[in-house]
């Protein structure tokens, strides 16, 4: 005890005195966000801060229970940082936050804020090794995000935390209680306090913990509160910190799958200087289903691997291995040949070509291994794979004619697949680590909004696994990344409602969503992830559709920017807005329940140039260069 007060209370007094001295006369804000003061929005909703009242609250609470002091202290810290001349260097804009959410919750274990000086380089290096995105108050550490070294700087990490809740968790502004529960349960971040901090920085860190951030603290940590573990050594800090259930983990099947030596994925993208190109007019490469695949490596016909004509026939035996999947896997198999050094495989006018660098010979067994493991690297559940090498002009011509007929028939069948004539739809939940309920449904003609996958690749991955394995919420460890389901009864043709899709939404969201329209942005639109190529939104005043390209600088007629639209859509089912790929925009099914392309009335100017050929003659489609308000759009569209 000192003067009748505990050391904690002395620290509280020092912290309050420090923050009061730092408070400016007016409360500023941060630019580049729908929430210009995210912490204030979390606690106060739409209310402004009364600095006179804030000072009075801080003084009244500085000797009381520290838990009661944290809210006004966090509000004050945000006001202090908003007044700093370098605030724009550290504030994370909405556009940056959206990127950090994707990378920090899908392809990483999470975010880590490291405060203090002790063991920091070692802690940071180990966190990066474990795939954390690291924020720190120490400058000049490579591959980290520097937040500044002021005692109020941790507020920037808190702003990222609460915006994750406001946008992706749909937590109502002002509901800090529910925000705390959401962040503790779902926000993919934690705090490392490595040493004794200044009293104010300690309390700011405690405030982050109060709002749901789990923490690793030293044994000297002076407060009995917070969701935390105690550790002093680097090994204990990392090990204990990695166990918090809000962090993402990666789950693999037991089998180890890798390419044989000397294969390397990077070689497929490296140019070579070929001295020979093998393959004639009848040479071919084909992958097809087989009732029973033979040996992994087989030879048919007579001749040498370096002969003029050659064929490579890959046969796969697996339940569900349909021709549309075979077409997709064939591309992976052909590319796998190019994982070998000095050897590139490609097709020219439908015929196989093998380009060889100087000194390179074709080792068929090694090529077969590259194809086998290259396929399994992408689709690990495919095991019965046979690679046949066909030599000699007669054998290549005879087998090649059958192969070519198969490939022509297969291509026609795949191109003819539509939503109407296909019974199997697919669902992908790869973005769920950051998008709470997003469940992407794919059908022929309805590509995912990220445009990085297709119906066929998701279907293949659903049946046969995938190397694309994001980090997962621990609560969703058993959630399938991709699945195939029966589309079921058609309930609404125009809006694209199917019994099977509604069932998939119920099953894959635990009943949180129960209905979805594949082709309408109104009422029950498809959920949105966050990595969408574009956003389509309903403009009720003109009963028309607007489309904005990703990261456009345009402003929609109602004043919304890309950031505000993306915040509306991201991670949820939001009536009136949906993420779309440009491939889907070009589809005849595009939002046909809302009038489709013929009912598009506004597009940002960059996208307008790309979509202009799709507009009907005389169709009036405005851009931000034509209209600046809803009233102007109504006049332009004559609606």
C-alpha cells in the first residue's frame, strides 16, 4: 500500500492524469471509414462525445473499480489519437480493414498485437512462423504493422477489432455488451503484453481485453481481470497464446502428399529455351474416367519417348468422377508435367507438345509420377490413377482418334450444362473463416463471386478434396469446405429458388439462414463473402439495379462508396445488395428475378466500358459522370 491506496490505484490515477493532459479541446475523427470513430460507435452508437462530460467521468472513476474506468478511457484514447498529426499513418481505413479481414481470418491463424520491448523480435518471428499477422508498437520490424509507440496507440488495433464486429458480425452500434461476446468468440486476434507497461498503456490493453481480445500477459500483470493466460518465456507465450478458441486452425488429413523430386510447382511458370519440341499432328493428352484404372505407369505401342508422335492417356477410377470433373482435372494433370525442370507440356491446335530445354530427356516414369502426384496435390482423394504412354504412329493415330471423339463429346456436354438441366449444385464455405454465414452456391452458369473458382473446380474439390485449405474457426472444424447437393424442387424460376438450396443454407449455417434466391438481390439474396469482384445493389427509387466494380472510386447515386457498399454486403445475407463475379454478370441468369441486365440503370464508369456490349439498344445506364443523386438518376433513367 502507498498512502492508503494500492499500487493498482496509483497506476489508475497516473493513467487518468496522463490521458486528461493529452485530451484535445475538440473531438476529431478518422477519414477513410464508414465509422470515422469506431470505438465511439461501439460504445455510444450515433451519439457524439461530450468532452466536458468525458473528463468529469474520468475524474470520478479514477479511484474506483478499474472495470468502470475502461470505457471512458478507451473513448478518450481514440479522441487523443484522432488529434495526432500522424494518425493517418496508423489508422486502418475500411479498404485496408477489408483486406486484413480476408488475409487475417482465412489464410492466417489470426491477428496478434505485441506490446512492449522484452523478447519482441523472438515473439514476432515465432508468430509469423505460425501464420499470424502481427501488429506491434515497435518500429522497423519486418513484415509487421506498426501502430505507433504512444500509450494510446493500441486503440488502432481495437478499432480493427470492433469494425470486424460492426461489419462482419452485424453488431448494432452502441451494443458494446454484445460486441464483447462476439469478439471473444469470433474475432481472430489476441494481445501479447511482454513486459510491464506504462499505467496508461496497461489500461488501454486491459480495455482491449474487456472488449473480448484474449491476451497473454506476464506474471507481473497488475490486474485480476481479462480473458488471459500468464506466461513469461517466449515458448510459453506462443504455446499458450495459440490455444485460444477464437483463433483459426488448419486441419489436414493424415496422408502426406507431395511432388516427387525434382518437381517444383514454380517451374510451371518459369520460361525455358526449348531446343526440341516433341509431338506431331496426332499427338494427344487426355484424362478420362475408367471402369478400372490399371497400373500407375503403362506403355502402349512401339517406339521411343522422343518419337515424333506420342500420346499420354490418363485414366481415373472414382465414384462420382464425371466428364465435367475430368475436364477440370485434365488441366491440372497437363500442368503437372511442367513441374519437371526443363520440360513444358502444352496443347497446340488440340495436339500435345512437349518442349525440352538443352540436355533434357523425357523420363516417362518421372513424367507419370509428376502427373499422378500433381493430380493428387490438387485432389487428394483421387487414388486410382493410371498414366499410359502411347508410342508409334499407328497406335497414336488409332487411340488418338477415339480420344479426340471423346474430348469433342465431353466439351459439348459441359458447354450444354445449365442450371435447368443439372441436378447437382455445389456449395463452398471457404470464406467462412471471416464471413460468418456466407455459403456460396454454384451451378452451371453461376460462377462464385470471387471468380477464382468455377462450378467444375468446386464440384471436383467437393468429391475429391483440395489443396486449398484455409484456416478455420475451431467451432466449424467439421464444416465441409465444399459439398455437392441435389438442387431439389424448383420453387421460383425467375428468382432461382430451389428446395435443395434452402436446405443447404439451413444445414451449412446451423439454421441461421433458411432461404436464398440465386437470381434476385431483394428479400433473400445470396450471401456475400468479401472477395467479390463487384457488387450489385437494388435502387428502390427507380426499381433498378446498380453495379460497382471492386475498389471503384465512384460514388453511387445515393452517396454510397465502395467501402460502404462492401460493409453492407460483407459476410452476410443483406437484402438489397449481393456480391457478383463478372462472369455471372455476363450470364443470361444474372439477377433475372429483378429484370436482369435489361434493368441495370447505374454502373461505375470503369465497369460501364466493359459491360456496354451487354446493354440493349437505347438502354439508359448512367455512371457517376452522368448523375450525382437519386433525383438525377430518376431523370436520366426516365423513371
